[in-house]
C-alpha cells in the first residue's frame, strides 16, 4: 500500500492545484459523501454554515463507496456545476 505524505517530496507527478479564490461569496459547493455513518449529515452541516456565512450554494452531492475513487461519471457531475468540492468521512 502506498501512503502519500503531502509534507515531503515524492517520486509522483506534481499536482496542479487550482488557485484559491479571493472571495467565497456565492461560490457553488459540491459534496462528496463516502457512505460512512454520519458523513452526509456532517457535510450538509458544513455546507449550511458556508451558505449562511458566505452565501454559497450547494447543488451537487455525489455518493461514492468507501475507499473507492470517484468514477468518471461522478467527476462529470461536479464539473461545471461546482466551484469546489468537500469530501467527508463519517463515524
């Protein structure tokens, strides 16, 4: 099993991160729920707090299996409909 430690250099290819937004007002949130107990509830609570604080919108929630990567179709659900996504765990 490979473990990726983001604090050290690795042999893996570099990741091009999207620049952080200067303002959060009105951004669209995507939620990626991993089917663990309470995962969706926690994500919904975070999204609600972001709505109140920054006027964000949450229109897309993707449900994926635990320990499974997102399917291409799930990535497509998020593309163009969200400005960023939050993935959550439960338990």
